[in-house]
């Protein structure tokens, strides 16, 4: 049985038990993705209907497609958001946009959803015609919009799996890498290592598949499954384990500075880390503070409450 199968006891098992108890139907689809398409004021067009059609089509592509071979219940589906801001429409059917992608997962025995991914992609360039079918093939490049949507579907799923099973997301990060490889001849922004932008899709995929950064992904599991999911049982022990995960990130950052994988961890976790370490053993808090301000200096002001509370 797969990770998301009936016999799984390490992944959202409370939801599965509930589903079995009440004989709820299962859903093949993995994502519960909210898609919003905003139109910037600089976009001049009298045909606004295309943007609502686009929003519906992207929603159906993300949520209606089966991305894995595993079985999900409705309540197991991964909550995520994709907020697309259309910045220009150079010609009819051509668009440029910036996109904010977020995903989260529930924390065991709480009503809290932990943010796993919070990533801004400012390099969306694509064609879209109203009512056009959205086609995607894992093995070849079809068009840029479905490649970008599929890429983030695989990243979101990979992160979710990593948070419940050590290195569990590997097959999906590998699929994301195949998508990157397939786009190399398309000459579209965001896919190349040579753009001078280390926060693009190429480097995000490279980091997730890098052997140098395996300790980061393992720390991701330790942080979520060993620390966060057990926080209600023993907060002090959970903070200690979260601190050990931060130390692993610190060592990885020395080996591979400016890694987008580490940066994206703190983009998602800075509020959570601040709240987690604002209480408890002062020595643990001080150690955590020194690490987070080193690895995420832009949020040092926020982290001050870790040692001042």
C-alpha cells in the first residue's frame, strides 16, 4: 500500500480513519488548489471574460488532474493557493504575470495548518485563448502555461510528501526536473540557469534534486513530523528537535550558500518559528535566534521577540 493508502499510519491518519468510519468516497486528485487571477491596472482590455475563463481553466487543470498513483480522500487533499497577477497583455492571447504559490499541511492533533511553501515567481509568460484545452505531457514540452502549472503541482506534492516521510517527495521533485528539462528549448523566462536570477524554477528544481541539499530535505521532515506534529504532547522536546533541524539547515547553508531551498524554507516559516521559539527554555531560544537571524537576516526584527519575550 502506498504512502497515502489505507494502511498508512504516518500521513494524516486521523483524516483517513474518519473517512473509513463514515464510508466517505475517496478522490483520486491530490490538490485542493485555490486559483485567483487578478488583472493589474496597467492591463488595458475590454475583454475581461478571458481572465475568468483562465481562472476556471487553471483551477480545473490543477485540481482535476491526477498527479500521483496514490489514493487521497477529500480531506487529505493538499491545500494550496495560486494567486496570478496579470501584468501585461502584449498582444491578443499573450500574457505576462507574477504568481504567488503557497501550500500548507495540517499539524497533528490541532486545527493549525503549517505553511510549507510560499514562493513568488515573477517570470510567467504564456499564451492563452479562451476555452482552449490545457494539454500537458510529462515526457515532452507542449506549452509554457501547462509546464508552469504542472511544475508547481509537483513541487507542492513533493514538499507535502517530504513533510510526512523522509525524502518521500523524491519522485515528484524528479518529475519537476523533467519538466524543467523539457522546457530548455522553448526559450521562455524562469527555466534557465543562465538568467542571473537564482530564485527561478530552474534553481528551485535543482535544489530539490541536489545531493548537497539532502540534509535540508531531511531536516524538513524532522521539523514537521518529529517536532511540529508532536508539539502538543511535549512543547519543550518539540522545540529542541526543531532546533536540531535548524542546525542541519545551518550546516547545509555553509556548503551551498544562498540556496533557494533554504531561503524558501524561511519565506514560509518565519512567523511560525517566531511563535514557536518565543516561549520555552531560554538557552534553546537563544540558539534558535542566532541561527535564524544568520540564515534569514531580512526578518531579524521579527525574530527579536524570540529572546525578548
